[in-house]
């Protein structure tokens, strides 16, 4: 099962599709994509995408507040986050995490928000979708201190080192790769992919951002997760079908087993 394990369907421009989002998803399905995890960036979008997912059996969603905010909101209310996360279509908390590349001045807010997501995920036994940049050890320390090894989670759109990936895997986490692995500048990240066991890999688009080669400069869409899976197959010298089967089973184990 080929799954786009991280996309933002409510942020996509569907004007070039006569039937809107439904046609955009059908285009992905026609290319073999069998599932979509639409990830929330704030509590309002968490509620909105739940309604969106109700119309699609192959769509799941998360509940959470992104660590990067143009205007810093109040910290996510734990009661409200818990309520949203208990919706039957919600399979994860997040995306949450730590990003000090753009917003080191909001570090305290990010730390407390991340902590709350991890604690709610542990309470509900649901995995956590983690965004991390320039905060490697602090991210791992927070996961270890506040998270749950049983429900665990994923480091999404991974751009860090193999050392961080190994430590995250030891904490029960999966590693998700996006179209960045196709970029000319991503030689170091491609070496990480080569070393990563297929049993711990997920594939994603992070659409509408980060379109893979040969679609750079265009809006990214869930259909382009095919290019991510193909690149991983080439780097690891395995068949594309093997990548699809492993990443699909990994998605099921992480996000769907606990929901059964």
C-alpha cells in the first residue's frame, strides 16, 4: 500500500482541477496512492480536516499545532487537544516539535507545546508526528522524557543525521522521507536513506511544499509520493514494489493498528 504519510490537503490549491480536491485525490489514486494522512497545523485546522476526512475512507488526519507560527498563539489547550485527538479519524498528534532555524526566539513556547503533544499522545496511546530542525538532542530528550515507546511516532520530512535517526529508532520512532531526497543538494541525506532499514521508513510529500524532481517549482501534490518511493528504491537498490510494501506496512503498524 502506497501512502502519503504527511500532506496538508487543506492548504492545496485545487483550482486547476475541475472537481477540486476530489479530482486531485483521484489523480493520486490513479498513480497507485492508496492512503493520505492530512496533518494539522493548528487547532482550527485540526477540526476542519476531520470533516474533510469523513468523506474519504482512505484519508486520516492528525490533531496538533505546528511549532512554527507567524503570530504566536496561546499554548495548545490540553483538554481541547485531547478532545480533538479522540475523533475516530485522528490517528496521530501533531505536527509538533522543535525548530530553531527560523524561530529560536519562540523556543520556550515550542518546548511546552511539544511536551503537551507528547503527553496527550502517551495518554491516548497515539503516535506523534515530529518536526525537528536544529534541535537534534533536545528533540530526542523530549521524546524520551515525555513520549511513549509503545505508540511512539515519526520524525517527518527527515533532513538530519544517521546518528539522530538511530537514536529515534531506539525510541520506537519511524523516519519519513520527502521529495527533498531528490534535490541536487541532498547528497548527505541520500546517504542516510541508503543506511536506513526499510522496516523503519515512511514516505511523504509534505504537500503543497517541497515538490520532488522533476516537479521542482510547482505545487507539490500527494501523487508525487510516487517519486519519493522510486528514489528510495534506486538508492537502496531494491524494487519500487518492495519500498511500497514496506512503507505501507510501516504506516499501518504505526498509525492504524492502535486504531482498530
